[in-house]
């Protein structure tokens, strides 16, 4: 194996590792977004339309 092959292999390894880390970062960001959405739903802060419907039901005669 020559020097050229060693550098090509090292460059490919680094590119593969960078892609893996980028994919991990995307997955983590997606997970954080989903957790945030769940937290907002639980707190009731993210659903004003639901609150409007509940208020309308309270005042139906």
C-alpha cells in the first residue's frame, strides 16, 4: 500500500465519521424537537384552539 492509498483511506474514514456525526446531530435535534412538542402539549401552552373549543362548550345553552 502506497502513501497515496493511505491518504485516500484516511480521507474516506474522516468523511464517513463526519457523515455519521452529522446524522447523529440531526437525530438528536429531531428528538429534542419531539420532546419539546410533547412538553408544550402537556403544559397546555401550545393548543389555544383547544381552549377556544372548551370555552365555547362552557357557554352553549
